[in-house]
C-alpha cells in the first residue's frame, strides 16, 4: 500500500468518522520506518498525535489519553500483535476506540463500513473486483454494515451485471436479459453465455453465483451453465402449473422440490417486469423450440393448461382449442365457461403475444 492510501484511510477514520483514538498494530513491521519519520499526522485542521507503544508504557499512555489530553486525537501504534484481553492494560480504552489495519483488504473493509473484521480474508479473495474504483464505489452504495460474505458476493454480482437491485431474482433476470442484447432475435444463442457472464468469471464470482443458485433453487450440476439453469427453471414452472403429469422427456429437468416455489416466483417476476419482460418472451420461445413444446402441448386438452403461463405455445394451444370447441359445439356451448377461461388467461398476461404487460409491484423490478 502506498502512503496516499494510508493517508486516505486514516483521514476517513479521524475526519470523516470523527474518531478520537485509533489503535494500529503492525506485527509485520511493514510501516515501522514510516512511523519513525512521523511525529504527528495532519489532516486539514485536524492534528493527530502519535503514541508508540514500543516506546511508551501502557500506564503512561493511559494517563495521557484519559487524563492529560482528553480532547486530543491519537493514533496508538504498536509493531506487535494485538494483546489478549487478559494482558491488555488499555483494553477499556480500546473497547470504545477504533482499530486500524494497513493491509488493502482491511482498508476496503473500513471504507465499506463493515462491522465483521473476519471478512478481511473474504475481501482479499475478491481483490480482482476491487482493482476497479468504480466497482468499489458502486458496491459501497449497496453494502450494509452487518453484511455477511454471502451478502457481499451477491451485491458484487449485482454491480457486475448492472442489476437495479442487489437481489438474486433481479440479478438472474438482468443476466438472462443480457442474452437478448443482439441485433436480431434469431441471433440468440443459448450455447454462448452473455458478455457479463465473462466478467463474472474473470472476477472470480462464478462459484459464489452458483452457490446462491444452489441454495435458492436446489440446482446443482458438475458443470452448471446458464443455459441449463434457464431450461430447468422454465420446465419447473411449467410442471408446477400443469394439471397433470409432465412426460418423462421433461421430468428429469425438474428442479428439486425445495427450490420449485422460488423458481415460480422468480419467473413470475421476470414475466411481469416492465423492463425485462421482453427477454422472457424471447428466451422462453427459444427454450420451447429446443424442447419441442409445441408438439407436446398440442396433444393436450385445454383444462390441464389453463394455469400455465410459461410458454407462448401453451397460449396458442388454448386459443385453438377454444376456437375448435366453439365451432364444433355452437348450439350447446356454455358461453360463460368460455368467457371464464379467456378471462383467466388474460389475467395471467399471456392474452396475446403483443398484449401489454402488467408492470407488477415487485421489489427491484428491473
């Protein structure tokens, strides 16, 4: 770390945060020479006095901090490890003061305002992400002081894919939506991940992403892929709403029961998204083509399909079925039943391929 980073970090503690006493332990002696040259620190109008615990006794330090100079600011430096509680003569002061570390991960931890100092190792493992100052600033706007390692990874993912909210479902639909960023819908290729996925891999965030996916949906494969995840989400949504059994050709694609409810909610939010719903139409149509859903659903009656909103092929099958039923039973048809079916479908927002979508009310709708 250069001296400017060090100055910036200490400035945040003493000026921005208004700390009076900061303890700094440097067991590797990385900054011993630096401290030897500094009688005190100055940040604008703020003067910070330096106390060296390798040169001044703990008792003398305690008297100076609490009795002689109770209003002055101090950086208490020691080229040693932080002592155990039982051996720490300054423990009472340390408990109401702040601690500082000069490694990069510790400075990032302080800049993000994180309470859990054990996250330093986790931040070190994500050092590639923090090489970019813009990413750091965007993450800073999302972080809460009590965030866990999982929370941080999810919010880093949100920054990378440029999701509007750091929620997993928002990240997923933003990631999928990027697949449709092509000049022609015919150019969509589920075999090639969108560009933002390449960024996720380069920043070592792929494994945390798949861990979140496994926890939320139960999806797990030796070689997970966005293509397979998309297919299994859609097939699961289809199966949950179908009044009947799915064929064996699709049954093996169902997500575990523990993740099925989350899959349904995730896709419902995506379908209803005012800004991302168009990509649902395109990608669900591509999956339907891959799975040959048109051939399968065309053999089914209307009633088992009435609650299925997963594929447009289902809507087309229902429309054809209703038309044929009206034409073949014109004299005996129950108009109210037909009207009820049509209304039920319309409420599901698949009334027609170009029907306006309900914007929905979802946290992080993006």
